[in-house]
C-alpha cells in the first residue's frame, strides 16, 4: 500500500472531502494540520512545488495536488493504481 500524507487545516471543507474519499477507499494516511503546526506549512509549500492551499496530498512523496486533483485522479481510474490497489 502506498504512503499517503495529507496537509490540512480545521474547518476546511476540501480537506474533509479528500479525507472522506481516502477513508472510503480504506486508505490509511498521515494527516498534518498546518494550523496546529505552522512550521509544517513551509514544508508543505516546498514539497507541493509552491502551492500554499490545503489540502495538499502526497502519495509516495509525489505531490498530487488538492481535493479536486484527487477526485479527478479517481474519476480517471488513476488513483487506485497509485495507491497500490490496482
């Protein structure tokens, strides 16, 4: 199974949607709250190639993007293979 990391903040509806999709797929993920750990936002921005919005999702350290990107991968049938669920 792939390693999934998601950078989030509280009360973010896009973060909630992204986590819901991953949870429905039975994917375990590490959640990093950038509001509770402000230094992690800098780390997230660097890893996300300059993106500053949450959520930022990484699968096996590869930047996927945000919630819309995650759902687009799923609709295209590309998410499950990335998660090692092919």
